[in-house]
């Protein structure tokens, strides 16, 4: 843990010397939340597809859009360290 703290502080110092704004915020919690939501929406979408004779295409499309939006957010997150 100390090694990570030292590395982060060194990067912050270097960034301030160079005038570069490097965002070093942890994204692990947000990444985990997005992955959990994607998994839950996929489960709910699958349940709708096998739900008897009545298929709710509107809800299936809604889940597709929710999943796509979260995947796009994931794609834009900086890599975890």
C-alpha cells in the first residue's frame, strides 16, 4: 500500500512540474458498480425473452440501451491501477 501511495505522489509531483493534469482518482468502485448493473440488466433482459407468450419488445429495447450506455461509460473510464 505504501508503494502505491509513493508512486501516486511521485506522479502528482511530476504532473504538477510539467503542468499536466493527470487524474489519479480511483475508479474501481465505479467500474464494479457498472459491471454489476450490466450483469443485472442482462439477467432481467434474458428473463423477459423467455417470459411465456407475451414478449415486451419495449422493455427489451430499454435494457439494451441501458446496457450499451453502461458499457460506453466503462469504455471511457481510465484504466485501474
